[in-house]
C-alpha cells in the first residue's frame, strides 16, 4: 500500500507541475510563438565562456634550436595557439580549454556564468553572439553555488534584465549560447518556500545550456543553469544572482599579486597608458611593486615595467600572469618580455634551488631514504619520535627493511629526526650493524641492518 501511495503522490506532483506550466504559458495566447520569439530576442545577450589553462612544454636540449625553424614557428602559432614572441628560447605553451555558456547582465561588460567554466583558469575568453572575442576578468565568484561574475572591456552590449520576483508554477525557459540547449518547464519551488534548496525547476539542464540563463516568459533572468546543482528528485536547482550583484560589481582592473612567492604585483593597463607608452590594443600588465631581493628583483623586473609576454604567449592583462606560478613550479624558470623605456627586454625568472640538505649518509651507508613522520602519524601510533622510510636501495644488502616502515629507535635510542639518522650513519664503518625498532603496518618488530661503504 505504501508503494502505491508513493506512486500516486508522484503522479499528483507531475500533473500539478504540468498544469502549472500550462497555466503559466496560457497567460500568453500564443505560447509556442512566444517561446520561439523569446529564444531569438535573448540570444544576442547569451555568450560562450572559455576557461583556458596554460601548460608549458619543456623542450629537450637537443631540440632547442627547433624553435628557430620558420616552419616550426609557423605551425606552432596554429597548433599551439601561440602568439608571435621575439624570443627563440620561449617555451611552447598549450592552451587547454573548457567551454560553457554565460549571459550579459550589464551593458558595460558584466557577465554571469558557472564557476565550473572558469575554475583554475589562467585565462578567460568570452565570445559574443556576433563572434567578437574578449579577454575577461573574474570579478566575483561563488564556488558553492557554481556562479562566477566576469567583466570584459566592451560597452553598449545587449543585456538580460533580472526578474524582481518568482512564483511557483510559472513557465520558464533554459537557454545556452548559440540558441542551444533550449528547454521549457515550470518553477517547482521558490527560495521563499524552500530556503535550504532555493529556486528549483523541472527544465533539462545540460552541458549545452549550463551557465546560461533561466528566463521567465517575459525574458527576465530568474537564475543560472548549472549541471552541478541538482535536487534529490533530480530536478534542477538554479543559483540566483541577487547576493552577488546587490552591492554592485568590482569595477577595478584585475591585479596579479605574488609578493610572497615571486615578489611582484601587476595590474591591467588602460587605454590612456597604452597610448602614452606606444603599446597597441590596451595590452600588457603594468608592474606596481617589486620586493627587493625577491626572485622578480633578481631577474631585473622593475616598477612600471609592462609585461607583454609570458613564454610564448602574449600577456593581454594581469590575469594572464596567473599561469606564472604554475610554470615556475613545473620548470623552475620562466621567461618574461617587458616593455621599458620604449624597447622590449627579455627577463628570466629562476626559482632558486633549496639549500643543500645534510649529506644523506643514511642513503650512502644504509641504503635508506627517509623523511620525518607527520604529527598525525605520530598521534595515530601514539609515539613521539620516528622517521618514515621512503626508499630502499635495490642492492639486496638490507632486504629486511621496506619502504613504508617507520623507524622508531636505532640501537635502543629514540630517533627524533632525519638529521639524527644521518649523523648515526656517518659514524658507521663498513660492516657495522645497527638494530632498528620499526613499525610495519601496525606490527612493531626489531630488525638488524648492516652499513656498507
């Protein structure tokens, strides 16, 4: 009886939603015509958003000169999406793209989209319905609700207005860029009715319309479509823009700030600065500050330098520099082209190598590489000392010990650090034996190993 009752309730809900939808669209005598008209009217304000990650390719030394080859430079500009850079040593950069929809809510370039399309992006590109392309800055984001706000340098754009109210049962349409992913449905519940769930509809949200608007029958935006936001009944939840837009947009230029790691900050150029410096198309990122003694200072970067390229890619704005830390972690170096005093100068940032550690006597004499145990590991085993074996030399001489073992004592002496084990190993002669108290898995045991020169 319970199963039949549940099915009856589900049918009632389904019939209710269908009737509400019919009632919503019945307010307009020509519902089908208006759906088609609504799609066409809103399409100019719905855009494609591309989140782009830059991946630097390290060229082996024997192939370094290939970048001088004109055929290589020609093909790489097409296949690797490179810009022309006056440096034959610049590393090729591949651009990994992910695309979704967005929509314009401010005539001066304010755009709403999904956070998933711009997450971890080094560059964001917006393609308008008329095929114009613009670099975008992320001005605000709400990862939990999968919403991001962007800004592009453009004016007099077509916009979609935000609805002032929403009612249960009203007809709605989800639309993606290029008029794709059109889906018609009704509002199932509103934030007033279900505050913990928010705005819910039964439209089909797909990759084609995710990031695009959910519109009412008057072409006003009720919320954002998102493939990441679903309810228990697999209905679509739609994040709303009110909390992000109520106090206005961040109108300032994007700023790159890596003072703690690389040692400089930079901001977008504006048109008046570009004209004064003789740079085209409002491109580049102007250095605001360089910390003395930092990696950037050692490379020769100066305040008021304009960074115009990073490796093989042109820098249009400060956001493009977000790829720089990744490049340095990947390859320990990165090339910048800066505009200074009317000429272009190439600089190379070099990530300094850490100071040499204490000589690894444990590896040389015992064939062991080790590292300190974490606090969590010590707490789990209720111990206050010990090191973790990360590698055992494959020479068969000390086969009793394994990677993953915890060394707690050496010759009945608590082992408190990696340096202590190195000191003990340094004082061993060829053939000397040491007794280790170890934990393997959850089982403690004693083993003996022998030092070898």
